[in-house]
């Protein structure tokens, strides 16, 4: 890295009939034009992007000799325009046009890359699918590629905590946020005032998502055709992020050089990960050096998949980085996999589905995991408990250790192995096959795979959730036949985890994962509050299945282990210099009424050369143990902007419940209300 950078704010880029506001990081010590990197997001580049969490990555890449451009999406921040519906294909057309514009600048070489986390990854994928000539490579991080996945799980459940409570309230506030530096970019003030005047002409995104449901026509134009992508892709995600399965799906459809990096991360940059922070910024720069500078950086010498295998129960710094040639799934013929039947005495090994030559944990050395007899059919009553999840949810943004699941496990059907005499590895995408009877046509079924240590403490390894009507996918709504046996498969999240010797494998089956996902009742909504019956027999067992194997050694050495360096902070810190913040996660249970409460609260401050930006939010969800329809989420997000014009306050609040949904936004300047809008359903 050479050194000096220059920051150019107030850059305006023409995109169709609109103009995009942007900041340019210039590597001033470069002797000539440089390749350009674009980050195109709806999060204001005047503060939270160029002085907040993205700034360390932006500056690092600029120091590596790149022209880095952070741009506000059309209809957001200082850009002109308005967004009626998110995730339409214009979100690929716009950055593709910016790529072409950047390629024509005299300060670039004509070669452009794109990178970004979450929404920034969406726009990178979408732009690549447009195939602009100058786009050479992309790095999407923690990224879905189907619009519906920004609201619903693949099993058809509403993403209450991550989307409904957190993200939609943030976007509601950003819709009304004034520019942080109107003096530096006067056009941004006009764009904001025009946008305020249009807010009343559109339903809030919350209402749009709930009205559409998981299979509405609304989502038809909101899936990125990733199979069109023909540039190299470095795809990044984490076991505790909502979009790991999405990442594996889109990579599988791309016919171009790809490499996949899967760590233990939440929705955070890998150079700031809790369990394993890595030299991610260097890896991103190396990726772009290979394809924008044609330098042999060795990035294609890496294994196709680099993954973190958790150890010691997960959620700690214990683990190992490994290189894989392919991502294991249950459809891989001849691959090692494990199968456990649900029995009255817990989980028993089921070898009927395991291919010849694979490790079946068959007990040939006296393993206690196979010592149980399973000779008669069994029926297990699963009573609904809408409070389950309180002890299992690991919200992104909160840098806390994964919670102990024991309270949730006691409130569900729980099936354990005996303590393992040898470690059992899960690496891949597993599933739980259930034979169920339901008195209602659309029950919610949630499964959690838990690692139980020798002290009896459980921690979530992976989970899965599905509405009965969407058991065959979101494009196939098919209500369950009531009061008769039906096969239902629940996919588990992808992961890599070693159940250590002496630990037990637990499968918990229930009907809730509060407040992560919610079954919001409505005309086409799921059925609530009814028990289901899980059946299992020796001839037709309900069972847990996953790609994996039993290790011979109690402390196995992995032949495919690889080295992963820690963050490179010699010159540029991995943390934002001007931003501070924290996130808290609190849960409680009222033992008399058996009601539960979960609260996620956050605060952030960014000290700016032109003023200050601060945000604070509170998201509270409650539900009563005896009434799934009592679920209620109340959210508040306040933003404070201080600049040459004075102090602005933006207050965004919302409520989500079966009985009422309400959204309210106000904007004030120096105590005078500039805007007030309220929507109710």
C-alpha cells in the first residue's frame, strides 16, 4: 500500500433522468489512472458509509491503489428519485450505468469492480447480471438474491426480528433523513425535500411485504437472474447470518470463476468477526488485483470453499479453517452422511439411508450412540409454545456469545443421543424428515439442532422452520391434509460443526422460533396454536440427516485444514475512526403468565467534519405463552442530524401484530415539525 488518500465529496453521477450522490476515495500516490471499485447502497454515503462501518474497507482498498466510489442508491440519501418498491431490476440497471460512467472517467483504467454487504451485495449481483462491459469482478457479502428473502424465509415464515422489526424501521427512518452535509452537496437538500413530499403517495414497505405474503405476484420481478453473471465472484457469508443458504444457491447457478468464504460470522464484515476476525480486506484487494490488474495473487489457487468448522460447542474462538472442493449436501451420491431416527429413548442411528462405504456410526467399537432398541412405532405430541426461541435466537449486530438453549429445549420435543465416544462432524446442509399429523392445514414446524456439552448446556448449531403449506417450496402453496399422516422435510441451515466426544447431539422439534420468525395470521396466513403429532417407527422413522462422519480420534486433525491470517491493521485500522456504537440484547420471562419479552437496542454516533450523525433504536417483541396470536412487536428508531442548517430529528415507529400494523414517521428541524405521516392496517 502506497499511502495518501484524498476524499472527494459531492460527486454527482448521471443515471437516466436522475443523479446519484457519491464520495470518491482517490489514491493520490498512484502514478496514473487506477481501476475503480463501486459500492452502491441505500445507506447514506455522507455519514454511515464514508465515516462509519464501511470506511475502513473503503480506505484500505483505496490505499491499495483503487478509486473507490461510495454511491447513494437512486431514491435514497443525496440522490434524486424515489423508490416505490425495493428490489426491482432497476437496482441492477442503475449501478450498471454507473459502472459504464466510471469506466469513461480519465482517472480510471476503464476496469471496474463492485463490492458490498447485504444490500450492497444485492446491487453487485444485480449489476453483474446486467453484464456491463467494464465490470470485471464482484465481492458480495452476506447477500440474498431473491427479493422475497428480504421478508420471508425459504419456509414461508415472516422474518420478524431481522426484517420486520429492525431493517424496515431503519429504512423507514432513512426515507425521511436529511443530508448530513447540504453545504457540501446542495443538490442533496433538494432531493431530500422532494422525497419527503412523496412519502404519502406510497404504502410503507412493511405493508407491501405483509400484503404480498411469501408467494405473491409482488415478488415476481424481484429475483436476480444470477445465472447471467459471467464475471468472477468472491462470495462471503457466515453461519450466524440469515443468508448463508442464499449464498450457496446463487454460487451454484453462476458459470464463472467463484470462490466461497464461509465463517462463523453474523451480519458483520469478516475483518470484524467475533469468533474469527480474518484478513478479509487483503483478500478483497487480492481478488480485485487478480481480475482488474491481471496480477497473479493466487486467489484461484484457494480451494473453491473455505469454511470454518466450529469446535467446543460453537460460539467460541475454538475452530479450524478448512478447504473443500464442493459444498456437501444430502444429494451427493456416495458421500459420508449421518442419519438418526427419532425414538422414545432419543436419537438412534439409522443406517438404512447411508450409502455403502460411508461412516454410519455403527457402533462397531461399542459406541453408546447405537445401543438403543427401536422396535415399536411411536407418536409424540408436540404442544404449541409460542415463546420458544427466546433462549435460542442469536441476533446479528449483538456481539454476544450464543445463548444457552436449555429453556427452549425443555418446552419442545427433544431427542438426544447418548454422550458421544468419538466426535461427530456435520459439514453441509442437512434436514429433518418428519411424519406428522396436524389438525390444521398450515402449521408452523421449527427444528433446532443443538450441541449439548458434558455439563448439560445446549447451544444451537443450526435450525430450520417451515409452514406446512410451503413444505414443497415458496412456489408451491399446498395446505396439509388434516388429521392424516404427511411427510414434511425441514431443511437445516448450512454449517460446519464438530460435536466433540462427550457431547450429545440434540434435536428439538417445536412450533416457534420467537422472535426471529413469526407466523402472522391473515386471510392466507398460517394456522396458529394447535398441537401436532410426530410419528416414527422402525420401518418409517422420522429422522435427522446430515452430511458428516464420525472421527476416529477424540481430538481429530483435519487433513484439509488451511491457514487464515488475522486482520491486517498495520496501517489502517479495521474499526471506523469516527464512529462508535453498541447493541444490546435482553430477554425476560414472566413466570406467572408465562409471557416473554425480547428487546434489541442499539446506538450509534458518527462525528463528521461537517457536523454529527447519531441514531438510537429499540425493538421490543412480546408474546404470551398460551396465545400465539398475542405476538406484538413495537419499534422506534430516532436519527439526529447536526449540520450547518441546525439540528434535525427523524422519528420512525412501527407496530406489528395480528390485530394492527401501524407505521409513523415525523421530521423536525429546531423543534418545528416539517413532516408527519401515519399509516395503519
